[in-house]
C-alpha cells in the first residue's frame, strides 16, 4: 500500500449485522484520486443504475482522501457519496472536522454502509473495535442531546 492510504475498507451491512474489512483496491485509489473520485467509481460499480435511492439496495460511502489525517493544509476532509433521491444520480458531500482523520487513524480509508436496520442504530468505530449499537433512546431527541449521549457512551470526546 502506498503511504497515502491505510489500505482497508470497512463494510457494514445493517440488514444482516455483518461487519467486514477488505483491501482497498490500490489501482482504483490511484486512478480515481481522492474521496469523490474513488467514491464515485465504487458507487458506479456497486449500485445498479435502476435502483430506488431510498431502497435498502442503495449504499452510502464515507471516504477519506490521500491527505486526510496528515499535516497538509485542509487535510481534515472526507466525502460522503451515495445515489441521490433528489435527481437519481450521484450525490457527494464534502465535510471537515475530526471525523475523517479519526477514521484514517483507526486504519480505514472508507466505510461502506449497506442494507437497512430494523430499528434505529449507530455505528461505533474505535480502531479495530467496530459495532452496530442500538440507538432507540436517541430517536426523536435534539441533535445536542444525541451528541451528548453518544459522547458519554463512547467515553471519548
């Protein structure tokens, strides 16, 4: 693996509850540089063109870029890529903060979430510990209440 990537994809299936890791396809990461490029390519390969964006057949990709988590300026970025219910094509969003770097530090370049949970859940990632946890108690709460509750549960601010 070249130094810009950790080399692992985390795949979480909410329908089955399975959590697996797989190797990041290096040739794709080099050819489709960055979170948007690689995410768009993975979406095109994994999601059939005719699926309903609101169905459990859709997937959501959280992708770091090669500079995420480094000391490069503005390197705390990550992309979220999925099939949009607005226009039935690719949708991508770029965000900053600590999340992208923390994902990279945990050893993952990408998280692919697929399927549909039967009840509200959240995904807990701390290095090699990855869990799908119940989130019923946060359903209908304010964002601030949910954030405070999740931080307290994780024991890590």
